[in-house]
C-alpha cells in the first residue's frame, strides 16, 4: 500500500470512530472530513475575498480602476502584490480576534490551510516566508507572535522555508490608535534586518495578520528591499 493510500485509509478510519470538531463553532465535522478544516456553515459565514482582486491590498476591486478605492488614497506601496483571505467583518472578524489574542493552534492550522490555497490560486511566487515581527515587549505580553505562527504554518503547507529575518527595533505606539500621518512617523526606523539574515536576491512573502492602511507592511517591505531582496509580496489574513 502506498503512503498516500495508507494516509487516506487512516483518515477514513479515524472518521468512523471519532469526528473532528470544527475550529470555528466546535460542532463535529461530518464523517471523513479532515481535521484542520472549517465546517460548511462556518465557511459560509466568512466573507472570503473573491476576484477581481486589488493588487494593492489583495482586497476586492470596487470600481473600474486598477486598484480599490482604499488603495487610491494611499501612497504607492513597496510590495508587488498582496493577497488577503477575508474581509474584517462577521465570522472573519471573530476568527481573527480569537487567533490574534489567544494562542489557538487548532484555529491557526485551518486558517493557514486556507491561506496556502489562496496563495496558490493567486499564483503568488516566493521562495522564503518572512513574518512581520512584534517588538519583544509586546510579544512577551501576548505570549506569542501571531504572524510568526501563521508564517510557520504556511511554510508547512507550502514547503517553502520560513525565516524570521526582521526585528522590530522600536516599540512605537499601537498603530490602530493612530492617524494615517502618525502611523507613518511611528514606523520610521521601526524594522531592521537581523544579524546574519540574508535576503539578497530572494523573493519574499511577507506575512501579517491584518492590513489596515498597509503602512506597517510597507515599512517592513522597504527594509527587506533596501537589504537586497529581489521582490516582496504580501499575505494577510484580513483586510480591514
Ligand atoms: Zn463550524
Ligand atoms: Zn486595495
């Protein structure tokens, strides 16, 4: 028996004896359904972003222009293209909140699976995955970095390496409480390439949990490009 055949037999057998709970609602998944996936009802409640996509933010295009109306108001970003999974509303917002503030691997895996599928659909090319870092004091308070967790799981699903190349050099104020102008100022010199990290001529997928104005991702992209990266593309779970 081949290994994939054995694996699918094991999954089927496991499905007979126990069914996995849906990480969204906790209800048992239908028999034979893989662990690490959402039930149909939960999937229907998430407002997934559908094509045509805005290349600026990975959100939906809302007019006839090449970028969405939110991106029209922003300065040119440093990355090539962005992919986002869902809009920050309804079930998506609830899942993102749970993922961000509680260390929930049972939720992180199914999200990472969806992320990898979205990246494949968008044909995003990258050869290394880099999470947006948190300042160590914030990581210490929260207990983990949600972007790092997401990046390492996407690495598992895609087989591409995950390297924490960036460091957050300044604590800064919490971005979500600032105006657009304050956000930009707050980010000057916020990121640096870690000692020994090599991003030269590498095509990088920068991963964060949520994009609001994109200024954090732009600052992180700029640091990678300045350090020699050949290109930066961006993935976020949610577009606000
Ligand atoms: Zn569910
Ligand atoms: Zn956009």
